[in-house]
C-alpha cells in the first residue's frame, strides 16, 4: 500500500491547523488514522483533499477540516465515553477512538455500518461499538455520554440526545436555520434541566433522518428560529455605496478616476458569461484609455487569438492563414456582443493615432490553452473515452469551478490515464510547433516572437501540468499570465499602464481566499500586489441573481442558466441587503467598514461552468472581501451575454472583422 504519511501531514498542517484547529488530541489522531482506508477503492488518491467525498448510499465522508473542528468543539478527552450519530465511513469514529475511552456509533444504512465495521476491525480499533438504526433517539443503555457528535443536519437538537448527556457534557450538531442553511451548534448540559447553546458557524451536511430529525421526504419534525443576520452591515455598505450611472454616461468611467495614477488596474468578474460585467469593464477601460494614459488591455484569453484582435484594432494587416479567433470552447467568453462593441470602439479610438499612442489588446493566457485542451480531448475521445471523461472533469479545475464530490470522484486518475500522458503531450507539442511554424512564415512582430520563444521553453512543463490539472497547473497558469503582463508592459515602455480583464479568482488577492490560504494557490492579483504594491488596483465584481451564459460540462454547449439568489451567509447577500441595485464600493474609504468586511464569508465564483444543483460545493468559497479587493462593483440583477456565433455576421455591418467569418 502507498505510504501516505506525507499527504496526511500536509493535510493536518494546511487544512486543519491553518484553519485554527489546535487541540493536540485531535491533531495527533488525525496524524495517526489513515484516511485512505475510509474511502472507496480507487479514490485513495483523493483521501487527503480538502473536501467531502462520496461513500455510497448517497452519503459522504465529511471534509477533514469539519471532522477536526467538530471533535475539537466536542472537547473530547482521554478516558471519556462518546456517542457518534452518522457513522458513515467510520473515519470520525476512528479518530474518536484514538482519543476517547469508548466510542458508540449509530448509522441508518446497514451497508455503511458493515463496511465501517470491517475497516475499523482491520485497523484493530477495538474500543468501538457500532449499531445500525435511528440515532436521533440516542443509545439509552450506554448513556450518559461526555460528548455526542452528530454528522447530519437536524431541524433542531433532538431532546433525547440532550437528555443523554452527562452534566458538563457537550452535544455538537448541525442545526438547520432556513431552507438551505445549517449552523454548527454546541450545546452544553450545565445542570439537570439546563443547557447552554453556542453557534460555531455555517456548515453543510446531509439530513439527519429519524424520529427526532427529518422525515424521508424532508418534512421537519421541529422548528428552530434563530436569526444570525448581521443587521448593521448592509446599512454600512449602503452608506458607503456610490451609485453607478448608465454604462454610456461618461460619469460611469469618471467614478474610477481614483485609479488614474496606477500602473495596473485589474478588473474582475464573478462569472465568464455576464453582460453587465463586460459592459462595466468596457466603460471603465474606455475612460482610463481616453483620459488617464492607459494603453494596454490585457485579457484572460489565448495569446494568438487576442493577437488577431490586436491587429484588427490597431489597423494592421491580417494574415491570410489566420483562423477565426475564439472559435473554441468557451466561445461566448470573447465572442459576445459586449466584447464586439468594445473592440469596435478600440478600433475607432486608434484610428489616425501613431503606433506608440494606439491602445493594444493582448491575451495573457498560456498560449493556446483552449486549442490544447480540445486537442487532448479529441485525442482521448479516440483512444480511451474513459480517460477523456476524466480529462473533462480535470479541466474544470482550471476554471473557478470548484469540485463537486460526485464529479471529483470520477476524476480520480486511473492507470490508462497515466498511460496516455506521453502521447497526449506529444500531440500538444506538435500542435504548438505547427502553429509557430505558420506564424513564422507569416512574419511575426517582435513581441509575438519573444512570447513564442518563452512558450516553447516551458511548453513541456505546461502541457504536463495541464494534463494532470490541480494546484500546480493553476499556479503555472497564473504565473504565466502575470509574467506575460510584465513583458507586455515592458514592451510598451517605462510609462506604460495596463488594464487587465480576468475572473475574480485571478484578480482578487489569492491570499485572502481559501485558494491561497488552504490550497496553496496564487494568482495575478497577488503577484501584481507583490510586484507593484499600491500601484496595482484590484477591483472585484459581484451579483445577487439573474441569468448567466455557461456550460454544464467542459466543452459542453453554452446554456443560458438562471443564477440562484445568493446564499444568506455570503458577501453577495450583504450587498443585496444593502439595497441599491448597482454601485461601486470603495473598500478604502471607510476604515470601520473595511474591518468588518475582512471577516471570512462565502463568496460566489462562476466560471465557464455553472452547476446550480451543487452550488455551495461547486461555486462558493471562503474569502475576506476587503483584503481580496480594493473595490467591489455590484450589480444586484444581471443578464447573460449575447453570443456572436462563429458563422454569424452582425446585422448590417459586414466588415465586422474579426468577429465575422
Ligand atoms: N462522519 C461520517 C459522516 C457521514 S455523513 C464520515 O466522515 O464518514 C452522515 C451519515 O449520517 C450518513 O451516512 C447518513 O446515512 C447518517 N444518518 C442520517 N440520519 C441518521 C440517523 N437518524 N441515525 C444514524 N445515522 C444517520
């Protein structure tokens, strides 16, 4: 069996300790218990990932951090007697058995109980007693308990469990607060008829089904009304909010004059398919170019495709062999009416200007990322459809679509996927060589040539990382995008100033989000702050609800999807509650507000993939808004972009190259 001691150590330091769990009994137990023994065969590779995983019967093994947090909250000590409801995989029971004297655990699904029994037996953990059945009524014969842990969400704390606590004992249980919102709750029995209740934070668990929990069809057996809403914060946001004028009103761009002296202004977006985000960024960029001396627009797009647009907007000759730009998934990201309007504006603006004063349009992304991904998928579809399916899931990780336990499970690498590596990477190399060859024949500009040379040097590394996905490829990609930005700035001279268009997940300082703090990922925003300090402005964008253009799977069709109203425990909900429908929130204007908005909360990230069914796991992550951004631009209700098809010409404007055929 593979030795996973190192992975376990990394999990404990990065996911558990760094998030503030420091009970030494918990940490020792987590260093000791082999988590891979509690996941299904074939998923061992994922055992130490920062998330829940499927374990069969529609249930999940909890995220390691949550398990650590719950045991710490239950204050379990050596020699104690503990009850766990929702045995599941048996992992939490195993940890408890390493700390407590005796552990009792109950699971509704007999198949899970038997699987857990076998696992615990094999590991020789003997101080545990298991039972199949309804745990909401506890285990009377073994009571009282020093601690009771419940690993499923209840409508309210079951009275039976409260009564089975020893005086001084602690019950830790997720309690439902509203339709989609659970709070981890600690209840301490302080006297025969007295219990103290404390809320520990938002969590997401499967339902607790039983006599004192939920019915099978989701009816609540009891109610619990506790309002955790932070009343004054929306009011503070409302006071600080500066209303946004119409996109075409020059006053819109003028609001951003405060960033006129920056070297780089990074404009984010909360999805890759929302019209308002594009139009706002276009309005800000037009102002910065016309009035503040900015001359570079650098976007999260492939270099060669953006180069076609650049030649168009700078009135340079196109190349005869040129493919239509942005013709591959996700086409709507750049082929949409908002981008087309902005490109038209840039071209008009540049007319008659000399090449030094013209505004340029560059792509920051790893050379031909989308062409490369398509090539790998085509190749794998041919030789090994299962491996192609894995690749599709893995490419999801290159976008701000986070994992969904079920899909992630399927993305576990198998041997045939590894066997395909050499051939797939070779395919990518020859694709790159072909493209560079064509460019050379056509004669490239100096900047193109320098960029190409850098790419060839690191191509192998990129392609390997892209093939395997994960944090390493994320970091390679963002480092690459930032270095490209630096090269472009350099090529445009010492005074050059750039506007960057990229997703919030690339633009907001990664150190202020789970990405950086837990997963070790960095991004353009962080690198720009490290390099340019106060000369960089990081501006995030957000929305409450509306529609968005996105796909369900990598390479899937574009769909217009409804964006779910933001979660109650999110930053978005605070902005929604503030009231004004569209505003700029300058996070440096009001010190008190900045401090309040440093508190970690959920923030929504929608990329080219949107999966509303698993929205919490797939699209929300913890962030500290005022550390992540310098300002936040808010549109309460938003609309999907209107795509411009590869074959369509826009009405009445036949020469709309590069967006026509
Ligand atoms: N600690 C477990 C979590 C499993 S998920 C792990 O890390 O693997 C929660 C489990 O609670 C599910 O397996 C579900 O079947 C179980 N469950 C739900 N209602 C229950 C009840 N009334 N009694 C016992 N188990 C229950």
